[in-house]
């Protein structure tokens, strides 16, 4: 079960694409888009990442950090980020602990086959570490614009 809007975002520490430990709570005082995606370099995941890349300046103006999470290892994230010039952090959850904590790891169906995998979902976290918006139905091409519209509605709300 994913955390709900108004819940405290579960804290975690995961390695980024460079192997450095990143802790969610170190982003307190900033808005964070925490987006979960199945796999680097697949069509939908690439479209979503590139749309977020293309809007990165707008996210920065609104004081919003973007963190992508998948079970891919850091070295694969590094290749994906370099190939698509992604200016934000990708986090590796190979043990799937964070994926489970956020309720995004579960049964999926594709072409009549059932398997366990990552559901494409996102959480917009406010500067106090509370989930302001939960995105259950993420469309890769439209997600960046949707989140930016919500951020503008919610106001700046950043601390210096």
C-alpha cells in the first residue's frame, strides 16, 4: 500500500548513479519529485526521463529536486543518464526495499503474463517531508507538465 497524500514520506538512503549515498531527508527544505520507473533505456522510461530533463529548468525555478528510482544498478543508471543527458539524480534500489515502502513493487500483467515489477508512480514531497501529491496513473510524455502544474498551484513553499 503506497503512502497517501498528507503522510510523511518514508525516508531512505540509496546509491545514486555515481555510487554516492543519497538520503531523502537531506532534501528537507526543498520540494522533491520522487518518481519510480521500471527500467533504464526502455521506451516509456526514456520518454518520461527525457520529458523531465526538458523541463528541468522549470523544476529548478520552482525549487524542486527530481529523483528517479528503479531497481537498475548504479552503473546502468550512469550510462542511461549520460546517454540522455539527464541533469537529475537516479537512485538504485536493487534490494527493492524503497520500492516496497512506497508500494510501487507488485504484480503486473503484460501480454497475458503476470510478473513482479515496478509500477510507474510518483510522489511530490513538500519541504517538510510530507507527500503533497501521489500520482498513480503516470503517462510518461505528460507527467513532467502535470507535476509542474501542481507545483505552481501549490506555491513556492521553499526555505532558504
